[in-house]
C-alpha cells in the first residue's frame, strides 16, 4: 500500500500511521518508515508498520544488501516521488544516501530510476566521489548512462555533490574509495570497471594503505 494523495480540501486520508513529515516545495512527504521487514525481491522491499499497513519501497541494491533478515525491524529514510500515474516510495538507510538520491534525480535528464541504478552500482560515498571528481569512466558503468549523459551529470552536479560530501562527513569514507590509478590500470588490462573497482576495494579492506602496484597485482588475483 502506498501513501494516498490529498483529498478534497487538501486533507489526507488517515491511515492510522503518522510518519515524520518534512517540507518540500508546497508538499508534505514521508520522511521515515519504521516497521517489520516482510520480504525483499530485486529492488523492492515490503515493510509492515505497527499499524498494520504494508508499504512497498524501492531501494538500491547497496541498501538491500545491508538490510536485516525478514522479520527484523528496520527504519528507512524515505523519499516519495509523485507522478501523474504513480506514487513510488524510495528508501535508504541514512539521510546522506537519500540526499544524494535527491540531488541526482534533480539533474537534467536523470530521473528516480537512473538515480537508483547509480546507487545500486556504487555505494553512496564512492558514487559521490565519482561525480565530484568527474570520473566519467566510472559513471558510464551504470545502466542507462552513456558518456554524454555522464559528462552532463558531472557538469550539473559536481559542485553540489562535493559540497554534500564535505558537509555530511562522507569525505573520510569517500577517501577510502579504491585508488583511481589502480582501478584504471585494471580496466586497461581488460577487467570490467565495476569488477576492478570491487577488486581494489577488497584489497584495501585487507591491506589498508596498500600502494598502487600491490593493488594492481592483488586486484588481478581476485579476478
């Protein structure tokens, strides 16, 4: 069940559950959703609230893989996207992920579907750094994003995302992202970008501070 639109006079039908509201331009939207995780499939999860209402929420894969097992309680920061023919609720585990999603989907030619695809391909700190640093090679790995769209995205969002990284404390986590030099070297050797990115991150998890030569050598061993 999804949130109902305002009825006559601008009043919402009472569903028995009152989420924390936030103010968007002229709209009150759902800010948080807390309840029991019933099921997950693909990029969709179902959450039952204490009032008995079940919400279907779209989440990126990087969020889904961090969710608890079905039956456990979960709280998501949410963003309600209203179109003429649908209302979709998108969920994230922290407000920084949600804000990054909002900024991305607000860019020219980028909607919620592509924004979710981007956050499914890269964790939020890694994605933010890729946009802020203009890593077009990374961004084109996202389904639905070609070189021109990636370049336009960087042009529109690099400053806004860089500001978000600094203001929200994502900077330290983003700095722990894989060495760009090692990733690009692995790509030049024929490894797909996403696989190279994950391989280098895996080496860094085992050996923080590893040099580029080590990242390349051990990254190749993980392929």
